[in-house]
C-alpha cells in the first residue's frame, strides 16, 4: 500500500498522529501502530499492545505481529510439556530479548510474581511461573522473547515526536483479542501491519 495513501487511511479511520490528538490517556491500555516513515529496525511496521506499568510508572508492551521461526520448545529443550505448544515464539521487543515471557488468559495469576495486565490476563516472567503456564494451559498463552519498556514520560515524548499512531483499547476483551490474533501467523502475502490496521478500524 502506498505510504501516503496509508497515512490518509490512518487519519480517516480515527488513528491520529499522537502529536495531533488532543488527549491521550496514558493510564489506559492502548495499541500503537508504527508510523509509516518510522524505519527503526526493531519497530518498523509493528503493532504493539501496551499497558501502564504501575510498578515503574512507565509502560510495558509487546509487539504482536512478529512471530519468529522458532518453536517455544526450542528454548526449553529439556522441558517435555513445551512440545505441546502449537504456536511459535514471538519477538516481543528489544528489551530482555534473551528471556522469554508468557502472557496468559486465565482467571487466576500463574504465580505470585506475575503481573496483572487486565481482567483474566497475566504476564509471567519468572521461569517457574512460565513452566507452570506451559504445564497447565500451554495453548492459552502467547510466548514472547523480549518486550518493550518505556520509562516514565518516555512514551508521551515518543508520541509527541509522531513515532506512533495511537488507538485506545476499546475494551480489555478487544485488547486481548488483538494480542492473541491467530491471523498474524500466516497472512502471506498480506502485511499483518496493514491488515490489522484495516481490520481493527472497520469494527
């Protein structure tokens, strides 16, 4: 899709560049779409699910449209239950990209150190808690290598610089559905970034 046309699509369908948006509530979950002219290798053409990270006062997020070619079990070769996981590992972002995290949909936290992102949605980052997720509900989670972290005020500054198109999450359920979208796994030759943009804005 032509970049200029794509910018007009963003504007017409409610994705304003953050610098033009009158208000962004950074205390709420949101979805970021990389600006078409943002060419950073880690973030070009990415869709990022973002949550406020109360513990640090900043934000935490994961790239939702970059599945890797590696299975989750390849990271845990001695852990037999991980072979039950159907989906590949995803590239979640450049921070801690040697460590895996799991984001799981379930009623109760997978461990005392897991982070609650929304109702029935938790992030597990400790190995024993990820093992618990894999052993109990292996395919009710998505597994990411790395994540995205913003320090206090950093995301607001990036938005002022027009790096991101910002879409507020309509609901916890909609945000979670984006995170677990199955279509990012095989939409060739459709670009997931473009498809997700059009699909979400039609709802």
